[in-house]
C-alpha cells in the first residue's frame, strides 16, 4: 500500500469518491502538522520575548514543554475538526444523501391521494 493511486484504482468501483476522501485527509494531516509547528513556534517566541517581563522566571525547558503541549493540542483540534468534515463529505458523496435529497424516501400515503 505504498502507492495510494493503486489502492484508489483498485476500489474505484466500490467507492467512487475514495480519491477525493484521501486527498481531503492528506490536506487535513498537513494542516494539523502546520498548525502544530506554527503554534509551537509562536508560543516559544512569545514566551522568550516576554520572559523578562513575566513575574516568575522559569527555566527554558518549561518554555519548550509548554509550547510543545499547546502546539500539540491545537494540532489535534485542527485534525479532529477537519477529519469530521472529510468523513461527512465522503459519506454524503457515497450515499448521495444530502438535506435536500435524502437517500431514503417515504412512499406516498395512498389514503391521501385517493379520491372517494
């Protein structure tokens, strides 16, 4: 499974929208990684610039650890939200069900359409 294109071609008949789902998930994980790195960098730089103005001077290791934890939490939140969006989009595309065109339609009530 090193080549994702082969997998999508293999399951193209069963899951016609698998390629768009895998592209969405790839963008999701890259966005999560980018948000983790950006949050870590911004938090570390902010703490480093403000360390003289903060009332308690903490060792540098705590600054790195705090930036790492905050970056991980933000990255997790980004991936979590975007994964839900990808899953919902794929389910809607595969089942062709949306709010406007539901997948299961109820049969018309015969008693309402009868004229006695």
